[in-house]
């Protein structure tokens, strides 16, 4: 009997060791599949179904907000927020299905949210104010408003700030928290406005005649509304003049044009009819000292 070469024996032992390792890995893989395969498939199914349901619910929220005539910017933000919240819930459900404890994830997310909220508390206050503006709609783009000490036409209402264009066309960016933190005057909210003017005449002039002249000027202007009727009345007996109030009602879009045109027309009418408008005068007396 011939002796077995040592090299062939070593090779055979190596092959057997590899086969043994392969068998153990296959057995381990089978155990893992048996133990986690169903859970992984269930987690994937939860993700797919949850993604689909999140899309359906988000579309439903979008349609509901559209019917409520809420601002487009707020609609997009709310829809994105709803979708993110739903997807976060779906992801946590899928992780939980794999047998992983989700309490630690929730704790970490809560701590991170608290830290971010504390760091961005100013921005969050502006964000909350922006949501209030978009929801309650004290004004909209195109309105002329006075807010946070600024007056101008609303160019854009954002989540964190409101952009105004002043009457001389300067761009002013106002933080939403400043807007909601004080009074808001919306000059464009109502369809009609009252023009408040005051004309002073001399004490030597005929008050009745002056009132009739002002009423005639208003009657000629088609932009002045008949209802409510304009008011022309003596408002004050001043130190050097009789002040006559002029209160016509106009459409909001015609306010400034009527304001300026009425001032000019009344001044010209007074001049043509001999009604004087007093202005401050100072008499200087010189005394010669002997």
C-alpha cells in the first residue's frame, strides 16, 4: 500500500474546512431568514402601503384647504407638514415591526426638536405669526396696510415675514411677529372710504356761500358717491378761520385721486367766487426810542 502524500491530505482538510464554514453560513442564513424574513417583508409592506395612504390623505387635506380658500402658501406648508408627520409615523411603525425598540428614537427626536426649537425660538414665533396671518387673513397681497410702523402695499405674505412696497416703491421686509404684535390698519379691506378734508375761510366771508360752493364741487365729481351722501358742515370756529368740514364717500380705489382733485377744485372755486382762505400773518410794530 502506497503512502498518501502529505500535500493531498492538507488540501483535503482545507476543502473540508471550507465546506464546513459554508454549511454553517448557510445554516445561519436560513436561521436569519426564518427569524427575520417575515418581519422584513412586513416592514417593507408597511412602508409601501403607508406611503400610498400618506399620499391619499395629503391630497384629501389639500382639497379640503382649497375649498376653504386658504392662502396657497399655507396650503402647501400644511400639506407638507401632514405628509412628513404621516411618513414619520409609517417609518416608526416599520422599524417597530422589525423588533427594534422605537422609544429611544422618539426620545432622540424629542430632544432634538426641543434643542432646535429653543435655538430658533425667534424664527418659530415668526412662523406661528405667519400661520395666523394666512389663516385669519387680516390682509392679502395687493392690500395697502399699516403694520409694524410701516405703510405700503402688501407684495408677499410668507411663512416668516411679510414684504411691503411703500408708496414711494421701497421694499420693506417685516417680521410676521412684529406684524401680529401690534395694530393692523387695512386701507383696502372695505369697498368704500370717506375722504376727510377741512377748508378754512375768513370770518368775513359768507359761510353759507362757501358751503354751497364745496357742495357744487362734489356734485360735479362722478366719483363721489350719492349714498352715503357727502357731509359739508362747519366743524370749528378757529382762532383765525371758520373751518368747514368736507366728508365725501368714494370707492377705495378712487380715494387719493378724489382727495387731491377736491383740494384743487375747491381752492380754484373759492378764488373765482371771492372766498378767501386765511393764512398765518404777523404784524410787526416798530417803536422809535427817543
